[in-house]
C-alpha cells in the first residue's frame, strides 16, 4: 500500500494551516471609511492613510522616513533614480532572488551585475561583491532572503570603502533587525513589498525607508509624476505615477498594528522548527545568522541533500510535502535561468546593449544553481502561525518523504 500522500497514502496533515492574509472587521471598517470619504486615490501624495502607514512602519523599523508606493519592484527603481543612478552605471545584485531585484537597475537604465550567494545563508557573497566592483559600479542591492539577512557588516564596509550606495531588498524582511538596527535602515534605502503573499500586505504596495531627508523628498517626487515636494521648489523633476491608492494604504494601517504579534508567533515557531527538524536525514537547517536580533521572516528556507532523497530534487520533494499537507515551494531559480536576462528574449535596451555580459551561457553561479535547482525548500509563512503542532507536522512530513524517497517519481 502507498505510504506517501503523493502516491495515494494518508497525508501527515489533513487540516489546513491558518489562511493568509488575516483580516476582520478592522480592515472592513478601514476600507469602508475610505470609500465613504470619496478620496480613493493616492493624490495628493501622500494621502492621509499613506502618511499614517509611512510613519508607523518607519517607526517600527527604526527609519526616519517611509515612502509608500505601488509595489516592491518600483521601490528599488525609484531608490536608484533618487540616488542618481542610471545609464552607464552598474549595480551588483545576488544570483538567488526574485527577478525584481535585477529588473530594477534595468528599469533605471543601469546594468545589473549578478554575483553568487554564500553557501551558509544563500544571501549575496560579500567577497564576490568586492571582486565585481569596477569604476562604473554605483550600488549594491543585497537581498534579505527567506529567514536570513545578508551580511550587512561586510557589505557596509565594502560600500564605504568604494563609495557605493546600498539599497536593501527587504521584500522578505519586515520586522527583521540586524544588531538592533531594522532591516532597510542600514543602507541608503530599504525596499519592502506589500504584495499578497508578503507578511505585511495589502494585496499590492511597496515602501521605501530612508534616514536621509533629501533622498526621501526625491523619492516622494519621483513617484508623484515629479511634482516638487519642497515649498521653495517650483519645478517638476523627472517622475511618473507610482502612487498607491488610499484603499490599500488603509489596509496597511491595520496590518502594521497586527504585525508584532504575528512576528512573535513566527519567530517562536521558527526556533522550534530548528530543533525538531535538526536530526532528519538529508535535511540541512541553516540557522538564522546570530547577528539577527529580532527575527521576522516570510519564508523559512531548508536545504535538502538530493543524494539522501534517492536522487530526487527540491521540486519533487516540495510536491510530496504539499501532498502531505505542508505548504512548501521551490521559489527562485538561479538568476541565469530567468528569461528576463536572455538577450534573445528580452527587449530591454540595457539587456541588448550588454548582451555579452548577460548571456546565461557564460554566467555561472554554482551556489545559487545548487540551491535553486536542487536543494532549496521554502516553507510558507502560515506554517509558523500554528504553534508547535504546525512545525512538528513539517518535521514528520520531511522525515516521511525522506524515508520513502525511492517511491517518489524521478526528478
Ligand atoms: C526578493 C523580492 N524582491 C522584490 C519583490 C517584488 O515585490 P513586488 O511583487 O511587490 O513588486 C519580491 C516579491 O514579489 C521579492 O520576493
């Protein structure tokens, strides 16, 4: 008789994990009051709810300014533009991330220079960042991936040494702190996403955090069609409409109130997962970097060893875990596999101009390739909002899939 649920056996878990997003009458009231007000859009920028959220979120992370906008992709494009980065410039990004991290420099007119990640955390490798710097390099975009943060100590030193800007991609990291400083408050800008699956969500949206008055002013202007934001300033500058509407902003005002309790739950369950999954054959736990002082994550990322899973890779294992009732995904392939960077497929001028350097045939990112194509298993955030039972089920399902890996379809 089949054991594995994917082959028709009984799943480890038959009850669903808590749904995401969480909502109740508070969201309904917030949205209703925007509807009644008649001011639905984001103009004049910032709207009342946008300004309230910007202030609350900036305070929670420890930044001076927040700038709310359409999503967590344009945030990075706007950050680069506000820093004066564009055509002829290079921006260093990691090889394991969502496509937006490398799209943003292209949208600003700059070349993304992709470097591999560290084996210990799967975040950008500072040594490779340093060796990729040349006289066109202007910025680094480290990604705080999954439950980790990039090595902000070394990256800050490198940026200072070479006069580079840092835009932290914090799409996964609202709430995280590094040595007591909030994610997004260490570099020149921190970029956050409020897209549906993210842990501080209104369905769509993004926020830039910065400690710099002038950069905040420029970011506000760029997202508001270039309108002047300083009373003394009369002229429009270069910009477009990247504003977020008040309906979304009102939902975020409630979301940030709920956030600290959700963060506490996930961090507690995350620690328990690290304990209960530690001894499972073929499963490598990558504990959160010890310099993370407030732990807050979107996905928890495990590594499987395909040899211990009868040669099956992450995609097959994730399908088997899903069948066991555990929300698990492969998420990101290595950057060299994204179509955006294939010059023959991309029409972006920067991709065409630098086609020799964006050629996937010549790109090699051994760590990101092993992670993305064979090893990474991303556990979704709701696994960590169901207390002890939630993570014990994960451990049981992983051990079961490993024991019966030979029965899984070939990868
Ligand atoms: C690492 C990373 N950066 C950027 C983004 C882009 O955010 P958005 O979907 O809000 O544009 C995402 C997620 O979607 C992401 O996972």
